[in-house]
C-alpha cells in the first residue's frame, strides 16, 4: 500500500507494478486518483490513509509493506504506526523536516517504522559527495563500491561520435551498458553507432572509470571547490549548506522568503545567508558569482534551477548542478550545458526498492524515470547456468550482464565468460524486461529473483550489505 499520490508515490506505484506486485494507492484527493488511473493499472482508493477504519476496511493486516509519502511528516509517521499496530508487516515513512532528523532512532523504535527516508537529505548528500570528493557523478555503485556506473554526454567528442561501440578506444575493462538518446534507453551491442549528444552509461571498476575520466576530461577542471553558491533555502539547501560548511567550504545561500532567511541565519554557522531574488542577475553579480567554484539550484521550481544553473555556467562557474523532479524534462536535460541534474524522486525510489528487494539484491533506477535499472544477483550453486558461458544464456535484447564479481576479482564479461556458484552478477535491464530477467535466472520451482522477492517480505534476512 502506498499512501500519498504525489511524484514519489506515483513513481513507486509504477515501479512496483512493473514487477507484478499488487499495489494499492490511497489518496484523499479525487483529482490525484483520477490522474493515477489514467496512467497506471493499480488499485486506487479515495480516502484518508490516517483513518483507522479505512486501513481496516482495506485489510491492512494482509499487506507486506506500507509506504507513507504524504506531504506531512507527522501524518506519515502516524500512518505507519497505525498500520503496524493493525498487522502490516513492514512500514516506510518519508520524513523531511530537519527537526525530526535529530531524533530518528527514537521515532523508528517507538513508532515501529522499519525505514525512514528523507529525499532532501539524500539529495544534499549526493551533491555534497560530488563537490567535496571531486568525482565524476556516479549513477550507481555495487559490490561495496568497487564497481561503479556513471553516465556522461558525449556531446560532439570525436573519440565517440559516429563510431560503433566495438570501435571505441580507451574503454578497456569498461562496458557501455546503455545509451540514452532523445529520452529513450537503448541497450547497445558492438555494432551500435553513437550519435551526437548521446548519454552513455559506463560500468566498471572505480580505478578504470577514473582513468577514463582523466583521459577524456569528463570531470572538467580539477580545481578544488572552495566557494559555493546555493540558490534555494528549503530543506535541500539547508542540509547541503550545513554539510559544505562543515567541510570548510565558503557557502553563500540565497533565499527570497524573509522568514526562511531568518531561520537559516540562526541555524547555519559560517554560511552567508542573503535575502533576495536568486534569478536577479544583478544580485548574483554583486555576490561575485563569477568567482564561485560551484552553483547549485535547489529551489522548488525545476525551471528556475535549470535556468540559473545555465546562467552560472555562462558566468564561468566550473560546476553547476540543478535539482529536477519532473520526469518530462528528461528529454531536454541531457542537451543542456550543466554538469549534473539530480532527481530526488529517483534517489528515494531506488533506496526503497533496495529495501524491498532485501539484502541480497541491490537495485538502482537510472535517470530516465526508472526506464532501466541495475540489479545485483547472487548466483546460487543450483542455478541451471552454473558452469556455462554467458552466450548460452540467450539473453534477451533488453538484458545485459555488466560485471561478474568473483571473490575479490572483478570481471567485465564477454560471451565466453563462465558463471560460477556464488558469483555476484550486476545485470542491467530495461523496465519492460524485468519479467524476462526473473525467468532467466530462475532455479527449481522459484528462481534467484523470485525467491529473493518472496523472502524480501522479511527484509532482515541474511543482509550482508
């Protein structure tokens, strides 16, 4: 059950629906439910999820999981508590208020919430990692961080444009798992020809990705980030400013709301908080935007974040980042001259999926609204493909094994690579091929994924990372 039909609730409903989970989405707004019914084949209910009678009527005691993602943190907490008391097996609450973050352990333990998610904090941490560690932006990481996936636009790079994947140089021990073109995901093979402005997803060991980054200057200037400007004083802006200031970064935060400015000035140490319109170029010039090493737009308006990140790039800022929540901007973002677009909904949905799948399966939704995802699978000894080369698996077009982790060895496989018991397989798949993936790796009556999906109803099982 998902309570709350906002962007996150709808994304989760669509993702879980793709995996053949029985989803019930509850929202008190009829127009929200009508919109969901137009796009998703899930059971919808117009009601208040905080109403105990409603939860009882919906047989909440029969549900494996409830996700509360309304706009109110307290409401989400109470819904989870009521549901747990009424017999729901696991509950997840979205809580974003910084005041609640100081007492998470108490909230979790006392209210019976199994997982608390904070999209704003997760987004801020992702941005801070990108800025502080001076790394190219990673779309996912696996095998405890040893294997990473990142995406970048090839623009008009002569080393890539017009070439077949098999002809590319400099990608030794790396694998192109997918190509984003005009908002669509393509699973390439060696004959796939790259076109201008394609965004390619590359999977491999951290060290090899760094070599590729340096060779083609994918991370831009290596200049250390010392001065940063943040546009937007909401929760993301607060969390990010706090983290950067803690790392001795000079932070200028611009916010238009006088009440927020006063509150931020009281809460944030060593951060310059300015009241003003962050879209006013005169104000930005007065605050020396041209001397900034990074500009981050995290207001509640995607258009504003994108536009001002572009303006900052034109002003000479090295790293520009925009928070973007709308999925229908996907087609446009890859063509814009900004460094990173962060989608809090994708980050949060991925974390929830990882929890649902359980400890043996890690899933990451990619940037295109969950059109593709990466799953890490444990190859059990009784799997029918043990001891056989990958080419005999007859993988469907939308599925590709990107990496095989065997003990401490990381293998970028080819058709002759043999799968052994206890290998960890990092598999990329298009969303519509999830069922094919489950069937492909079945074992006995169930399957690797099938068993894990069933066992993940008790996410505490054998969780080793």
